[in-house]
């Protein structure tokens, strides 16, 4: 058997090592140093926004944003149930309640109609999740909220999985009132661990910078007028991020080429389907995900993944729907989300995959299903 194909290994361009060594040689390895500002400026430019605030990871980025907007006890935040748990956990960190909604049958992102049906007087925000790189419909959400007189509800783009995707030419990070990103090791752009908040609201950006640095007064060192957090990115992480942003066009193109090879190879296979991509979107897929409608259950899907692993191909399932977790209080059934998630398979997705590895992954998938 040939070597194992990982599900989503990081891909480096060559400058990551150079920049990290420069950071080490400078002596600035913690939460100060030239690479932090350089990364924030470069990432803001990539997203075409006025402000990007780096953070330790994507989870704290979302918590910081919600806290900065005053989300707290008694508030509700609408979240699609098919997402990584951090999206809803950040709401709980604020003492607010996540209210879960369905995903769309075809695109697998937040169902606008179902989300709006769950709006109440307590709703403070809606978090769209750009699942696997497909972007939620923020324009429709904004227009529909305005039509019902609820423009006060904040729209948050959870773009943790969608760096590089665009809608009508506008990049992720610029489509809602603010957006958050994750730069975990398996993301399209990585800093190892890390995150960011992007926004055109300069006042919000200043508040985020203040809050993430323990709430310390910028004009009086070690004076803290309110509760803050230690949510800062390190200069070492930012050094890696600078190299990744410089190579973003190539990294995104690699993901798209791999995705098109999968789509071409699996076109017409009975029961297998990819997420439909809206015509106005240029999607950069994070994970190359399929739903196999022939699978009768989640258990059958997991058996398929185990057989593929025996053949040297790592995969992963879709996220377990969050409304099924015991510590969330909104546990009403979401049958569409449950059905789709139970049949979801994420194929190898790293940016460094060769054509031969993609072809082998397809061969093993078809053999094992």
C-alpha cells in the first residue's frame, strides 16, 4: 500500500520559515513585533476592509466580537446547527443563548427563511457560517431584516472556512457587519493557531484592540478601566500568516483546482453530490465535501470512512449537528440538517495534494462505498 493521504495537511510556500526565523532573531516572539501589524494590514487588504484585528484563534475572535457588541444574558443569537462547535460556544461564553436553524438542502449554508422564522425580540445577532467555503447569503439576510424592521440585528460572517471566496467579486470578510476567521493548521490560510476579526467599522476595530489586550488603556500602561481578555496573536503566528497571505492567490487556486478534479471525477456517480455554488460566488473550498445519499445512516457513513482509512485515505465526517449536544438548551429537531450531516464525507483536501493523490482518493471512495 502506498503512503497514507492525510485529510488536510498544511501547505507552505517557502517564506514561512524565513519569516519565523526573522521573528525569533528580533527577540519579539510574544504579542508584540513587526509581523503582527504587517499581517493585520495585509489581511485587511486581502478582505478589502479598513480593519483586521488578529487574535489567538477563531473561537476567541468570535467571543471578542460578540462581547464588544454587548451580547449577554437574555440575548439570543441565531446559528446554523451544522458548524463547528466553537460558533455556538462563543455565544454561551457571553451568557447568551444560541438558537439553531436549518441549513439549505443544496448549498448547505444557513437557510435564510428558517433563520428569520426564529427571530424574536431577544435576537441580538445572526451568525452565518460559510460552510466548507460556500458563502451564506448575507445580502438576503440584510434585506429581509430591514423589511421586518430589525436592522438592529448584527450580521456576523463566520468565514473560518472560506478565506478567498468571493460574492459578486467581494471577498469574504467584507460581506457582513463584521467577520471572523480561523487560521488553524488545516485552514486554506494558516498561522498554526490564530484568528482575526475584519470590519469597516473603525470604532469597533479600536474597541476590539483594547479588549483583546486585557482592556489596558493605550495611554496609561497597566491601567485597566474595564474587564478585558488576553486574546492576542503572537509575532511568530503572524510571521507565518504574512507568508501565507503573500501566497494567498496560489493557495486558493490550488484548492480550486483540486476541487474541480474531484467534481469532474465524481460527476454522474449515483447518490453523490457536492454543495451547489451560487452563480455569483467564486468559491474556494476548504474541505472537499460530498453527501452520499445512498448511505442509509450515520453509522454506515462511519463504516465507509473506516474502510477508506484501511486503504490509506484519511477522511472526516461532517460536523455533528450542534442542537443534538446535551449542554445546549435549543434541542428542537432539525431533520434536514440531521439527514445531510449523517451522510457527509470530507475527502482529502490539503493544498499540496497531487493529481495522483486526488485520483487515488476518488478510487478508494468509489471502491469502499
